[in-house]
């Protein structure tokens, strides 16, 4: 499963504000991809990701084999709280050569 948030500037009540759009994309063992959810929030937070994980479980996601996520503080703990067997590989960034 791939999970992340991206920020957009949107018009809200006559003002331009920044909103986070969270997305969860699942890949079945067969390779079939599904957008499991898109959510709009004020900013990226662990609390909202925990809510998303619980929502996915309530909608029938039984387990996550591997989760690809960024380095948001406590993000991995939110995933592990709901799907404790999930492998979350460490993310290492290297500068361009």
C-alpha cells in the first residue's frame, strides 16, 4: 500500500487556503491497483492517518503486507496500531549525483 498527502491551494469561503489531500493506494498480490480512499484535511497529522487506517479496516482491508510512506513522525505507529504485521521499509534519501 502506498500512502501520502499532497497539498493544494483551494478556494474556501472566498479565500485561498492550503488543504492536504490524503490518498491510500492498495496493490493486490495479483498486481491490480485500487485507490482505497482520498481524504481532505487541514494538514497532515498522525491522528488523521490513524482514523484513515481504522476506516480502511472497517471497510474490509484485512491486512497490509508492505506500506510505503514518507517519514512523518508517528506515521508508522498509526499503521502498526491497526495493522501490526505490516512491514514498513526504512526510507533513505540520497542526494542527486
